[in-house]
């Protein structure tokens, strides 16, 4: 079942001055180039890549930011990982995915294979350098070259911004510089999203980059400095702002970091260090304005979870994701990821997309099945202007921290039972105690790992 997608878009500011409806081209035909971005080639030895940015797409390097607001929210309303703040829905989603035997096998294999990489990553910060640094030697380009040789797609340097660190992780951050890293996810499986092959490559990318980061930490120590790994599967905070500050991409409307070579088809992480490095600068790739014209990910999201206009959120101007409409689709449809699949920058690369826009004033691939089409298991194929329809119960899910949700469930059961001492009430209380006990045991195992990390 599908519907025709014909939402009337609101207006927004595009570029520096002009206002027009979201999703509408500023003008047809050839555009004036405002500036050209030059980046290293995709792989070592490849020629540099030049990306023309149309004048109408020029905004600011990086992300429009109100620094005082970022500082305020970090101090007064610090963030924590969704794995804690939305643990109830995460566990619910895993249970749904585990009903698919292949998805269950992928998740369990990934957890088994990835655990030693995560644990090794946690130990990195306390390991001592294996050589003495050469006084006065800047090692920025040596580290960049090594990272690219190891396979990292993008490498940038900036200050580690502690304002984006998760509240429970703040005592783990030891070093002041951040190395922002991106690793490419294989092209072909990604084009089949949502699918089992896409989930396999998604999990495998995390493990591959995690192992490569351990080698990069070893190399930094060989230069005479400390290195601390911030794993993509054991996040210490929100990495995107630092990746933008390091110049390796800009934020897209889908919530992904869009990198110059592969758009959002990559995974990101950080390494913090005390090495003598020079910071890169944020770059205006034109993405901040381009996404407001493109809007493909917004219009193709099966859960309608992507907001078309930008809002100010915790001091950052961004397109805000509606989590409660995203998680249910991810849980029921193989991790979803359709917003990644339908992004033209992911499919064609930023250079081709921006060159096409400069020549035509149009978004490459927009309105075509090749870019916008996808298939949902049990519902069939959806082409441009077609979206699935879900009833309201589809989006019902647990919310909040696991222990808070368990208590809410207990209260509802006791109301139905009418009494705590009734058989139903005693059963509900026993189930609650068992569930809370399991959570405490799991947290205890995590604390033991943290203790080993700190003592190491």
C-alpha cells in the first residue's frame, strides 16, 4: 500500500539572503560558482578532488552555531547516549529484529566479534608512548598519511570539545586534540537498503574501522604521544560537531555527516591525543543549503521522521530527527537506513552532485527510481512520490530508560490487578524485580570493564 506524497513545503532561507519553498530549485540553468573546495583524493596517490559550490548554496563553514547556547545546554542539560536514555526502545527494537533469524545471527556475531575491539579501545588512553617525541615537530601530516594508508576515507584535526561528551563519560576524556575519522561503507550493499547484505556490511564496517584505529593509536604512541580511541560502538559523546569542525564534512538533512567523497555512506569516530598537531578548519561544502533544496531523504522516509525545515537545537541549527517515528521503522525493517540510500551525495559523490547543480540548477537523480526507489519486506516497492502507510499502533514502543519503563509497566499492571497482594499483583512485582535484577547485573559487568580500563 502506498500514498502519493504531496506535502506543501514551508519556506526557508537558502544561501545568504533568498527565501523560497523547501525542495524548490532557486533557479534553472547554469549557476554562478561561489567558491571551490579542494580535497585530497579518495585514496593515497589519487589526484586532488575539486568541488564547485554554487553561490546560492554558500552559507557558513561547518555548522551555524550559537556558542553560548551550546555551553549553556552542556552545563545545565548534559546529554547521555541513547543507549541509556532510550534503552527501553533499544531493547524492544532488538527483540523485534531478533525475530528474523538472519538479523539475530548478524547482531550476535557482531557483538561477539566486536567486543574485544571495544575492550581494547577502552584501554588505549592509559597506554604510554613507546618512544620520545621529537621536540618542535608537528606530526599532523604524518598521522594523516598513516590514517589514510590504513584505509580511513577522511581525516581531520580539531580541538576535542568536551561540551559534546556524554555526562557519564566526562571523566574518561584525557587529551585535548581530536582526530576526526571516517571509514567508507561498501557501495553495492548500501544501494540495497533495507536488506540483510546492507546490515552485514554496516556491522562489518564498524569492526574494520575499529581495528584500524587501534593500529593508528599504536602509531601515535610510536611518535612519542598518547592516543585514546573513541569507538563508534562505544561512543563517549556526539562526534558530528567535531567532525564538522575538522573539515571532513557537513551535516545533511538526514542527520548524517555528509563527507566529500561518499556522503553519509561512511562511519565516523574520533581519536583524542596530546600529539603536537595543527587544527584543520570547517568547510562550507554547500551542504547546509543544498539539503534544503534537495529534500529527497525527507520526502522518502517511510516513517516521516525527518523534518524539512531547520531548527535551533542545543545551540546548533539543524534538521531535527523525530526519533519516535524513526526507531519503529528501523526495528521492523532490517535497520532501515533509507535516508542514507536515497541521498544523491551518497550515490554519486559530492563532486558530481555539485557539478551537476552548477550546470543545471537541479539535484542529480531527484525524482528517479534509480535514486529514490526502495523495497520494504512484506510491503513491496515504492518509487518516487510513493510512501507506505502505517497505522498508529505501528509507532507504539517503550520509551525512556529501561528501569523507568519497567516501573511504568509495573504501575499499569498493578492498576489492572487492583491490589499489590493479589495473585496478579504479586506476579507483576516478581517480574519487575527479576527485570531490575537483570539490569543491575548488566550494569555491574559494565562497571567491571570500566574499572579495568581505569586501572590499566
